[in-house]
C-alpha cells in the first residue's frame, strides 16, 4: 500500500499559477464535434432522443405504479 503525500504550499502555489496560464482552447471550432466522431453522444444530446427517453421513463413509471397497487 502506498502512502499519499500532501502537497507542499510551494507546490500548490506553483500548480495554481500554472493553471492560470491556460484557460483551455480559445477556438473550439475544430474540436466541437469530437464526441460525435468518437461515438460518445447519447440520446440526451439531441432533442428527439431526449423526448423519447422521457416518454420511456414515463411509461416505465406508470407500469411500476400499476404493479404495486
């Protein structure tokens, strides 16, 4: 089992200073659709898929209510 060391004040200050140097990409035009290319989109990422999922949840909920009455 390894011990986790606590960061020193100097290291924490250096990490905070480094994080301020980069706020992420300024132009996301080229990376905006990466999730589409990699197949990471879900049914929640489009309006029709979201509505269909809500309908399925409603139907499942109503079925549960009927089963336990």
